C-alpha cells in the first residue's frame, strides 16, 4: 500500500446541524401541504457494499412462521381496476397497472412479475476526494411463481431476478470506506442475479431455499433500516465475505421456527468471490462445485427472538449471528491464515405506533466483529431511528437518522482508527408507485485517510415501480 501525502489544507469544520435543518425543512413543508503506512482511498472504496433494500418483489426471509390459520382473508370489497377507465393513474400501485387485465390473470395463476427503476444523483458538496456530481441506477425485474397455485405443490415457490446497473462515480469521489450508496457497483452490470427454489414444510415451521441466493435477504438485515442508502445499514461491513449484491452466490439455507417468537437459521454459500475474486453474480452453480474452489465456502448462522409487544412498546426483534469462511487468507502481516470468522448482533424496537397502523417510530442498533488479522473492518457499531407516516397529511412519507462507525484493524495500516457516517433522509411518496428521497450524509475521516477531508454528500434518489 502506498502512503498518500498529507493534505495541504486542514479538514473543513462540518456543519451537521445545518444539514439536519435542511431535511427537517423538507418534512415540515411536505406536511404543510395536505396531500505507519495506511490504506489509500482507492484500496478501500466499496470493500463492503450492501445491495439495495426494499425493492419491489424482493421479500426478506421471514422471522416467524407464516401459519395458514393466521393469514388474513382476502378483501371482498370491490375496488376500481388499475387500468385506463378504472382508478386514476396516480392511484395505481404500479405505474403500468394491470396490463389490461393480463397481469391480474397471471397473478391468479400464481405468477407475479415486479419491476422497478431506481436513479440516484449525488454530489460531494464539501471535502472528500473530488467535489463533483455523479449518477447511478439499477433496473430490476423479478418473477415469483407460487407452485401451490400453479401445480398444487403446497409451500413451494420459485424466484428469478434480473438487474441492470449503471454508474458514473460515487464513493471514489467521497473517498469513504462504507459506501454511501447501496446501489453502486463500480461497473455496469447486466445479470440474472438470483434463481432459487423455496419449500415450506410442517405447517411452515421449516423453510428450505436452494439456488443462487442474495444472502443478505436471509442474514444480518434490519427491517427498520431498509430505506437508508448507506451500505452499512444493509448489514455490518465486518461481514466481508457476505455473498451479496452485486455478487450473490449459489447456496443452501434452512430456517426453523420452534415457536411463534423464536427462529434459527443457517446457510452455506459459494465463497469464491471473497478469496479468488470470482464474480458469482453473473455465474451459475459451477464454482460452488468446482475443484478449483473446493475450500471456498461461507457458512452463516443466525438465531433470533421476535415479539409483538414489550411493555408499553410495540413489536421488536433481537438477533445474534456468526459466519465462517473456509478459504485461505493472507494476514496483513503477510502470513498464511486458514479460514476466518466473525459475529454480529442486531436489535430493532418499535417505540411508538398509531392505531391506524400507518405511522410508527422505530429504533435499531447493529454490532459486528471480524478477525483483525484479515479484515480491514474490525468492529462496527451503528444505530438509527426511523419514522413512517410523518403526519396525517403525509401518511406514506418516511424519515430516518442513522449513525455508523467502523473501527479499522490496527494491523491494516490505516492512519486513522475509524470512519463514521451520519445519514439523514426524507422519503416523499408522490404516488403509490413513485417516490423521491433527498438524502444527506456527513462522513468523518473517510477511509481513515488524513489526506481526505470530512465529506458532505447529498443524494436524490428517485424510485418507480412498474
């Protein structure tokens, strides 16, 4: 690693209070309308990039069994069709409606097609490596087949996902380690990212999934953090071997639900992306079974407890997880090391819930640890607060505040001990199928590099579901 020269100018004094006031002003306006050597930036950028959260059609792994006798009966209330001549276009749930009835007929057969387009424009306002604007996008389309409806196979389903990404700069301008955007890939990618089969058994007490899987949809995710765009909100950056966007991998997962509140899950995945740099996102199962990568597997396990109420508080969850990679690593000291491991913990708790079910206030926290001999991120601690339904006039809007700190390994050669990212967003729901999200992040000690000033990054994310 090549040391960077010291910065010729002092770090800018950040003004996070002004940043917070700007986003708070957006929320208020919306409600008023009734309706030694050290690691260089280049070596650290996008080391731990989580994928986009909450994309249409992408379901997270259940944390409690879906009991047939607890499912809500379908509504018999007549609703206007989401097509021309029916309900107004801006009231449709998806921008393309029901395709003149074809989509409805497919869903009745058990086939659900979802698609979305997410576009980001961001600018490094102050500090960082370069004060310039950049864009990135992801076009996602996925198909879910309910095999019980199609063929009478109870509890079976198939999922296929394709996405196309495009990017023009991002973390390279901010110089951050954690990745301020969770849709950035560093390259233009077109791939079938997921293809898996899932089977539920024993009254949904057992759930098995096999195929090419986005591991973060099953492990280490925080439901309440889904709208943040900083990558660390998706999962702790200490889980550096996570088979995730843009490189999900072939694997097998198994979850059991001994009680309504307790769940236990485990999975094994192809780990060749971590050690050998294989882009598993664009490949099939060959590398999972290849002799060339016979020792490269990632094992993940998570146990959690959920509850519907905690005293005067609402629903919540606590989870503890661990991972192990079986591959051969080289330590920062240059010694061989067989295998690596780490663990993580998370908790989320609904603090306030309105009776209408549309508005709530939820807090969450994350912690992660990884072997400092091979992982640049040794410790990670983060916490956040989210609010949905900001006011009665804007029931579909949401806002969030997030703080994430990564403690770098003392053996990795970073000049600064860690990086801290603060994020604030306000989601404006324009229609049920379109939203815009102003987001601002303040990044202290980007990548632990004293040559890079603290960065202020502003982003505008536009999302449309089709």
